[in-house]
C-alpha cells in the first residue's frame, strides 16, 4: 500500500513480520526457482522442456569451455544426461499424461538424486550435486527465472515478491539488513527465520518501484525509498527509541528467574543453527527448548553425514552444560521442501508427507540422524522430539528405530544412549488424544497447531487476520495439553511464535504453561512481560 | 598403465534367436569403477556406432543400453568387475572392439574427436 509522506521520497506500508530497523541499499531479487508457472497443453509442455534442455546444454557447454580440465569433464556428465534418450523418454511420457514440464523434470531428477545419495560409495554420492544443479538449471529456465545470482551487499534491504526459506538462508545477514516482501505473510517460515535472526521484515507491501536506498521500519511496517533528510531524521529517532527500550528490557535478564503468582516460569530459547548461541542474550536462557535441525539440510546439496550432525549437536550440548537441550528431528516438508528428501508435487504439502511422516518413510536418512543424536546423548542433558506426530504408533516406530540405532552403535563399541523422547503437539488429533502418547515431554508447536485448527495455510498472507493464535479453540487445545501434563507429571512447553509475542503471554500462563521457548532476541522482552504480569519480584 | 585382459574373437561370437550378436568381455580396471567420466566416455563412443549395443556387469540378469549414460551409471560397476558387451548390427564387430579397447585401456583421454 502506498502512502505519501512528502514530495521527496516514497513510503509504503505493509504488515510487520519481524521488528527492528534497517537502513541500507535497496536490492530487488527474483523469487528464484519457486516462481509459479502456468503449464500449457502436453504438447506445449513437451516443447518447453525440449527447449529448456537445449538451452541448458548450451549453457553447460559454455561453462565447460570456460572452466576446462577436470571441471569440464564433470560438466560433460550433465550434457550426456541431457542427451540420454533412455533417460528423457519416461519424462516426456509423464508430460504426455498431463504432468507439467517442470514437475516431470524435477521428479525424474529427484529420483536419480535420491538414488545417488543412497549409494554406498562417496564418489557416487557426490554426483547427486551435479544432478541437483542440472535439475535447478532446467527448472529455472522453464520457470523463466534469471540464472545469474544477484550479489547482495551487506546490510541491504532485500526486496522480493516472496522468498523461500532456502533463499533467505543463502543471504549473508551478518552485516544486518532487512527484508521487504511485496506479498508474503507474517506467519510464514521465512518470517520465523527473520525473527530468529533479528532481521526486520515487512510483508504485503503491494508493488514498489526500484530505488537505490531504503529505510525499513519493522515496527511501523513501513518502507521508505530514496528517503529525504526529512524522512531519515524521524527514522533514526524511532530506531534509537527501539534500541533504548530493548536495552532496558535486557536489564531484566540479569534479574532472577521469572515468576508468575509465585510459580517459576522457565524460559528457554529456540535455535535454528549452532551460531544462534552467539546471541548476547542466549546465556540467560534456562536451556534450549527447540533446536531445529533443518539447517543441516539447507545450503549443501548433500544430507550431512553422521559425523557432521554429531558435531553440531555436540557443540550445542557443550554450550548448554547442565541445562536441558531439546533437539527436534528433521521437520522437512510443508513449506520446507528439501530436494531429494521431501516429495514433490503434493497437492497439499502442509497435509502431506512431512515431519515424522517423512522421516519414517526414509529410514536411510532418519537413521543417520538418530545415530548422531544417540552419540550426542551421552554428552549432556539431551531430549529429542519428533515433529508432526499424529498417532502414538508413530512415536513408538521412531522409538524403535532409535533403540536399534543405539544398539548398533554400542555393538560397534561407540558410546550411545537413548535420550528422553517427546513429541511436538501441533496436529489437533494429538492434542485431543494427548493421553495416548507415552512421551517423556510435550512441546506445543503453536504455529502449526493454529494453522490446522483454524484451517488456514500460515504461508497465505490473505488469511493473516483469520489465523489468530488466541482463538479460543487454539487456547482450549493448549490448556488441555497443559492440564494433562500437570496431572501426569509430564513437562509441557510451548515453542511456537506465541511464546515470543508479549500479547499472548497472559493467555499462555492462564492455560497452565510454565515453560516457554522463544528466539534469543525475544528473551528479554518476554521475561519483562512476565515480570510485569506477576508483580515483578522473583523468588529464585 | 593398467591393461585389462581382452577376450574377443571368433570364439566369442554367439548366435541367438534375435540374430547374430558380437560379444566381448573386459575387466574394469578403473580405480573408482564405472563412474561419471568413464560412463560418459563409454556412451559417447557407443553412440558413434549404428549397432544396438548392450552391456552388463558381473553377469547381472539385465543388459542395459550402452548409449544411455544414466543406465551405464546405474550399473554401479565397481573396480575389477567384468564388463560384458554385446552388439547387434552392421558395425557390431567394430563397436565391440572399440568399447573393449576403451575399457581395457582404462578410458584414456583422447585428442579432439
């Protein structure tokens, strides 16, 4: 939405997805391979694929000529595959049956990629990255996206239509910066990543022109382009007020533990990657309530091996010392696709093979993670939880695989143990039948729980007003879960965005929750919010 | 300088219901087995011939098209496996000889082709 501030610069208002302020160069990027395309008839689709293959061949040949030597020979393999009629024939047959060219191509390549990845031989496994590259090149051409990556300077305000989480992770945010999305949603996965990194983000800006410099205000949800001095002054003043209020909230962190009506409230942090522990406030947490492990699947083309995973888990356990660390197994699928792992072409990925469903269907990948976790379990206070659990049988199937992994490691003479196992409560059925689960703990994933209870795709910006986590139906399920935990002596925490939203805190405490897990940047504000509710004086 | 034992000749000529096949056998000496570079070279060479050419490794049940790099890679033939080649068509003899030589000579880099 456009609003006029003054004659000098243009200002636009959207919706807040992550608070904070950023001032820097304005960089517009395409949304990359996730762009939608509207498929034509089977004949048109076949033709489109033929053309994309030809263009890819030419591009690769050009790359090979420039690279020469070893690299050229590796690229030759890609060209050979593009000329392999035995390989292409089934792809065209699928298109003939009405499948769009990009999906047909992707699934054929995904099949090959998965096959190479599962090879016992490292050399063959490494070929999967060639195939990933080839898949993305052809799909990129089909979807009309530019191949050359845009260079994003440090501290830039990145503007895109929408942004897939993988693209967010590729950008170097170490120098700050901000995200301005023309569409997008405050409840999307990328918004969650932005909040975790403390990167200001505004969504649903509509359409904006190009500019050299921008001011992004994540609180006021405004984007100002090529601002005048009259705009920069007030912006900097707002930024300063924000900084001061954060500083005063941070003073709360050094005070004793948060309490509410005399009861201790445990505040833990969510981390997306090991480096999140470097946040200055992380040290004040009572532990790690949620360590996501999807970062291990991003960036690299390979699913990381046991050793790489073990090192990541071990680093977090060493950081935590005696404090508990809850690690969640791979939660891929839904809006977090992982090439070669998640299934392509699901009509409703949020209701599809995701979370534990996906892991149980891919024991080859899951077992590697369980082995790494079993080894890490002897190193600290580890708990492991499974996402998207619907039935008690899923928890038991995962427990069985885990126990086998432990046994296997012990037989190899490697130290390993079964950690405490719990589940995410995010499928309404699990919340309603909570007593079915033989879990050591429960962690409520309020983002997905709200999405499923309210029947709202949380990545759909048009539903942003409907997807209210404070809806009585959502609170009812949270309260039931907390009540079950209280009666049976099982700990229940909540690790969704609600926990990091001060407006939700009173309701969550009234529901009976005494353990909340938030992103480190929100820790101070949430502790302050609890202190204000409880009259302040901590007892611990 | 690894040289495979080449076994080809009149005695390997067999006849089947589908017509006369020319066949050859050669040991794969390549250090990493039938991987991307060898597979690309083998399929490129095979495509120069009109003949229908199939290969298999280690007496597997299925013969696969020697002109398909995806299929040749899928053989997953490790080092020291025996590669069997059979060809059908006018230039079948020349094709088998050329392919056996290529494998026996450990996929040498050749000049511009």
